[in-house]
C-alpha cells in the first residue's frame, strides 16, 4: 500500500523548493522512507524561483528570488500534463517526478494561463490572501487528480497533511478516512483561514463566512499528529475541543546527511570513541573555517565557535545573541550567525540588519546570510556550541539542535519543543529559561517582555559559564555524552516507523 504525504515545501537535493525547517524535515523523511523501502509519495509544488536569496547594500538587506540549479532540474522527469479548474478557468499542470530509491516526490508546476503561473513561483511569497488560497487549492486539486488517476484511491493506505494549508483536499471528499493532519507549529502562520466564499467557489460547499482550516481538519479527521510531547500539551490548550485527537511523534533527522561522515561511520559500526570525536571535531572546525572565509577572512585557532543559525523571526529570539555580543566585546570567541527573514517580515529584516552590522564592525562575527542546508552542514558540524533560543511555547519541535548534538556539538537551549525530551541539563547540553505551557502572544502580551528579561539574564550567565569551561574535561564529557546518546533517539527512520509501521 502507498503512503502519501502532502506538504507546502520540501528540500530535495539540488532544488530550492523549500524555505526552512518544514521543508528540510519533509526532505529528511523522504530520504529516510527511501532507505526503509517504503512505497512513499510526497506531493508539493515546483517553485520555479525558490524562496529568497539575501544580499546587502551596506547594512540594508535586499531580498530577491532564488534560481533552481541546472543539476536539480536534471534530477526531475516530466509526467503527463493534466488540467484542473481554478477561478472557473482551466489550469494546465505539469507534474515533475523526483525519485530516491522507493520514494517519489511529485512536484506540480502551473503552466498556464499566465495568472496561474505565479501560484508556483516562490515559496510562501503571496500577493494576497486569495493568492495564497488559490496556491493551496491548486496543490489540493492537482494531488487529488494524480492520486485518483495515476495511483488509485484503493491503493492508498494513509495520507498525511503537513500543516493545515494542505487540508483543502478534504473538501473534495471520497477518501477522507485515510487522512491525518500533522501540525508543525502552534504559531498563527500554521493555522490559515479563508473567507467561506473562496471555498464555496472552488469546492462547492459553504460552511461559514470565515473558515479556519485547522479546525475544519480537526473536526473532519479522527486523529492529528503533533511533533513533540510539549506541543501536544500546548495545542490541547489552543484547541481544547480536539485534545483527545492529538498524538505526539517527535521529529527526527536524516543522520546520513547531518552527521560528519567520520562520526556517522563510527556510529553505524558501533565504534563511537572519545578520541575520534575530538579529532573529528577539530577536522570539522577547519572545514568550517574554510567555509566562513567566503564571508570574512579569519583564523579560528583555539577559540570557541558559538553559532546562532535559524530563520530570522521574533519567536526564535535572535536578539538574545545579538545583545550578548554587544555587551561582551572582551570575549575571545568566534560567533557564527546565520539565517534569512521573510521579505515581508519587518522584525526579521531588522534582525538581518543587526546581524549584518555586527558582521561589518566586529572581526570575530560572521553573518552567513546565504543560509542553506549546505551552509548548515558546515556550521552545525564545526561549531563548539549551538544556541537554540525560541520563546517557550512557540517552537513545535525543531531539529537544528538534533543536527548539532549528533555531531557531539552541545547546545545551550531554552526549554521548548523537542529539546526537553532529549537534553539533560549539564549532562549532554545546557538549558535556560522557563518551561511555559500556555501559548503567550509575544506581540501583545506584556508578560512576553518580562519573560524575555528573565530568560536573557540566565542565558547570558550560562553562556559565560560555558565559554569559560570550553576545552575542559567537563566540556568534552558533555560533548561525548551528546554524541553517544542522541543519534539513535533522533534517527528519522525510527520516526517513520512510528508514523507508518508501529
């Protein structure tokens, strides 16, 4: 039987059809499914102009569309075109097939008319609420057509809807008993809503003046997966009517991609020795230094490398490390900052300016503004400490810290997402801040500022402690504990078994 996943974005090697964490996670699941021999098909859109590239004029960020590399297109094979109806017009759809072992990705491109081509232009870059609605209506209708005509409804065992954006397919009907909703964020961007008139026009049903897709999906479906135990607790409070439908399966990573090859080989062969970790970390640090020299000439030497690399948005709190750097100019460390903002996120653009200003003015700060999977591999393998700082309650799970830990690179993290399931404070990493289970609106709730102040005080204190202990036996004990205890717990293959086999 065929396993189906429908996702707004996905990372596939050689293509820029993703924007961030969800896309990378879905890519890791795709490659893991191929290794397991699962009959796995993932549906998404073929974004011709990727997400965004970031450039600077001085300190001013300039965002522009990405290019999909030629070698990525060479991995794709065209399938037969077909048509769906949107806005009362016929839209020609070109499916592109990407294969890895037993897994297939089917990426839909809108060919014509011209207005429809913009629906498969850039990831998460929409001109209006209606434009967003039409984009995911296209994904829903194209997926349904392909399943019905190219796979067969009777051959499907389960369909996972990655985020509520993909749940418009539920309005088409016929096999709703096979669906599960997978919720990847408690944040408002993960729970879109649209005017009921839009849904009536495209799917022939009117269910109200305003429709929350998450609530519709939770009402229609028998179960929903959330991606960490803490998120289950939080979403049960956000959507109390459906708390009996939530099941937690914590995210994982594709170890073959994220672990340094030397460490991965030792893990597979059960030869995880402390000396190997120390030597490999030194090797990875030299590789990181070479990579960073594309952005700024520097020699790391014996200095600790501290990394903050994530999407630039308020809830991830990039301002914690920026403030720390400004307050401690005397520290002999190297800071690696990385991440892109959404081009319409004012806060994110301000953080990019702040990071860029630090990069230009301080010799020991490097801002990797072209942050990508390839950049993340260098940084997460070659740093000495990863900072993971989301506002408690806002990060559903996260995976960047997993990628760091499996390389024996400890983290300093707030108590959020999946971290609290795998990190033991002062044993395999360090924690700070409060474990908040209420969903606090960081934009309107006065408590958010008070929490930030308390969190920053503890964050700063603990970071100074870690810097002072760098290179000691205690530091290497924690690094080795991370390397030896984490990989098996975050292996995406084990996650997929919970999804589809157990």
